[in-house]
C-alpha cells in the first residue's frame, strides 16, 4: 500500500475520532491528563495495525473498546488509587488542573452521574451520552444485553436517590 | 438531546484544544516507535514460508532415497499403526521408578508454607496434580509468583514450563497443550546415585538428614550447584518434595561457607480446607477486639524533583472517606515483612511518599491502635501498635489481625 495514503488515512482517523475518544476517556477516568495519555496510547497502538481495518463502521467500535480497556487498566493502577487515597484525607484541597470545569448553570444530574461507580456510570454514559442501543452497549462492554438493562435500571435508581430536584423525571420515561 | 447528555457536554466543555494536543503528541511519538504493519508481516511470512519449504525439501531427499532403496530391497512388512492415544503424547511409558519419583511432589491441592525466601518474606507453594504425569506448582514469595509444570517422564522428572504469573491465575492446561511443552531441564532422574548430574546440579547425598522448621527428616536426597564462591543446595524428601533450599557463600577469610539465604518447610495444608489446618506458633498473640471510630491519616509526599515534601494529614469519622480507604486496601497485597525490611522502609520514608493510617477512638493521634503503612510501590505492611509487639511478623496471626481490622473498617463504613 502507498505509505503516503496510509499516513493520510491515519490522520483522518485521528481527526474523526480524537474528540469523541477524549470525552469518553475523561468520563471514565475523570482526569484530563490521564484521559489524554490514554487516547494517545490508543492511537499509537492503532498506528501499528492501521492496515488491518477496511470497514470504517467497525473502526469506531474497535477504538472505543481499546479506550475503555485502557481506562479500566488505569483505574486499577496503583498511581490512580494513590491519588484517591490522598484526596480522601488531604486537609488542604490539592489544586489540580484536572478538576471538573465549573459552570454557572447547575449540572446536578451530570455530577450525580460522575459520582456513580464505574459499573453503573459506564452504561449511563453509553446509553445517554453516546446514545447507543442496549445491544451496541453489550457488544462494546462484552456483557449480555440483560446485564446492560439491569445495570441501567440500577443506575437510574441510584441517580434518583442522589438527586434532590425533579430532574430525575427525565429518567421516568425510560 | 436528553438532559444527561446536555449536562455532560457542558461539564466536559470544549475539547478541540486537547484533541489537537493529543494528535500532535501522537505524531511525534509514532515516529519513535517501531512500525509493524500487516504489509511487512506478509513480507516476513513469505520469507519464513520459503525457508520452511526449503527445509522440508531437504528432509525429503533422504526419504526419497530410502524409498528407492526399499523398492529394490525386500518387500516391506506390514506394520501396525500405534494406538491413537499414544500419537500425541510426550510421555514415555511410566518408568520402573515412577512410584518413587511421584513421591517427590506434595499431594494434590496442597499449600506448602516455607520460612525465609526472598527478603525473608516466606514462600508458599501450591501443588496441583494435573494428571498422573503432570504436576503444576505455583510458588509465591515477596518477589513475585511463578508457575512451573513438571512432567514425570520415564525415570525422570522434567521441568517443562516456568513463567512469572504475578497477578494472574494459574494456567488451565489441556493434556494436548502439556504434551507439546518442550523439556527445559531435568529436575531429578532415578535411580539416584552420588555424582549424578542434572545440568548444573549434582547429587551429593542420597540418604542424608535435614532439619526444617517442620521437623527433622531422613532419607534425604541432596543436590548441589556450586559455582566459584557460591554454593546452593536443595533437599528432597519422599512424601514431600523439596523441603529446603539454601544458598551459601564462601568467606575467604575463614574458608567456611556462610548462609546467605535459607528457606525451609513450616507446614503443609490442604487448599480445600486451609482453616482447619492452621497451626499457630505457640507464642502467637491473641487478637484483642478493638473498637474505633476514627481514621487518621498522615502522609509525606514528595512533590517535585527537588524532593520538596508536602504533608497531608487529618482525621475523620466520615464513612465515605473510610469506604474509599477500604476500596484501596482491598486491592493491595498484604505484605508481612521482616523486622529488617521494616527498618529499611523506615529509612526510605525520608525520600518517598508514604501513608500511615491510624485507627483510633478519638479524633486525634492520641489513641492509636493499628498502623498500616502504604508505600509508593503499592505494597503496604501492617503492624499493631508498638514495635515491641511485632514478634515474628511472618506468622499467621498478624495476617489474621489484618483481616479483622478490615472487617472492622467495613463495619464502621456501614
């Protein structure tokens, strides 16, 4: 294959998918710096096997799964756990550049989603934020569609408990 | 757009600048890494296939000559094909010493516990008999965990697999996979005679004696690996297996070999019913029930390359914070350390991050009951209050105490 063409295609893939993968990684690991590192790793890995994919419809799924796996590896790492421990007990708020952006409008629902444990947060992210179907979520997370439905139900219940205002009504219709 | 998406979008904000940065970094780093593309793989695959065909042709030539010879020779006699079950086996028929050799492994599904080992942290060997001819052992110490598979083949024991498996489960082997494993080295070969050599190991004793923490044993097979001024010995006992290994070095002044490390058997337990086989040291401490309502935290963090230190500390009765602590503790391997290592880590505190979590009965450091120290490398060690109570820190009661503390933390969080 023409090396220039392959390089062009790779750049195009990055253009199309970087922002989407960045948002996804951030919602998983809640840290921009870690999220950027993860997406970088995903593209570097993809660069090594970029000739493997012909069908663009499966590429997004492939990149998404790779990103999710790397996010989960990061969340299991000692580096991340140490941060959690430090933040739990620090008397002074440690300034990090990776705090959530504080907006003027209330983002209570978003805050509640981010407080969920990963198992429930990720199904909410894929269902509401990525607007994927239950079957698509099941495929990406390599779990059964029944498990996805169960986790969605549980996640909505947890969100209802956390939210004080009536924003939970948006979930009633589901 | 649904409300969740709308709010998450607002929370995430504009990512265009971050995306540009990521792409920039990828373009820089991709130049530095080796590229293995499918096209190149195809190229290499072609070359390998060509070489394979060449080798095959070379091997065929003598066969062709043989056929010609046979054509001119006497009529070939009919041969009986081997039974199907023997086609793929790597094991010869059981040798006459099979019954003896199998006694040099611990029974199936047992845990053999040893004192000593890497940094005196103790060793555990889990044994699984995968079949009559294959034994799997998972050996773990503070340095890591290794999986080994041995094959009883004829009159010898062969090591056929050895890999580090830190953090992973042991391999679930099929017989076909086991039969394909190549022999790495011979562990033992019967009949045993002084002077027999297995690689770098030489049999120096076939009916010796050895003393271990477990007890004194006779009829011991001893093998030795001697190089320059280092001498290593392994002691094998029938009905057990490897019960002791030691490394000694030559003290040039005295001319004697001095012990550098010594690992010996403490006990053997069934993996299916480990609790029933616990054999406490007679000097074991009795776990006192401690109630607490406070967690205090003390951390020294190195914040930059100049080794400037930041202190973070505080006390809390906040159950949410306690729950986050529990989650982290659950993920860390408990490390029962020797007093020597504890001393080394205390010195290391000056340069590395460490966290100490105190469980107390008031929101202060005054009434501290337990100290859990977590180090930069993710290993934490557990000590009850007061160094004088450490005693033999490798003994099981301290592990049991840690489990009790964790249970109390769980209760407190609830």
